[in-house]
């Protein structure tokens, strides 16, 4: 096999194949890590919103609390 005018033997072809496989593996791991981080940020935001809503209802500051003060 020739690549850029150079004849490649079996060892060089194998090393190219393994390097390409390593690149594909690295890209797959990177995508998984990115998706996991995106999921975790969304989960953490949802958890924080639930916690703040729970604290607001415990204090009575939720939307169902009666109006207080001259401005409602």
C-alpha cells in the first residue's frame, strides 16, 4: 500500500489502524463525558429548583400565601 508516495509495510499499516481506533475511542469517551456533564448540570438545576420551592412553601412565601403589607 502506498500513502503519499511512500510504501507502507504491515507494521506501519497496523500502527495507523490502531491510532485511528484510539482516536475513535477517544471521541466516544469525550462525547459520553460531555453528555454526562450536561445531564448532571440539568439534574442539579432541577434539584436546586425543587429544594428552593420546598423551602419557599415551608416559609409560606409561595404563591398560595396571603398578601401582606400595603403593596400586596
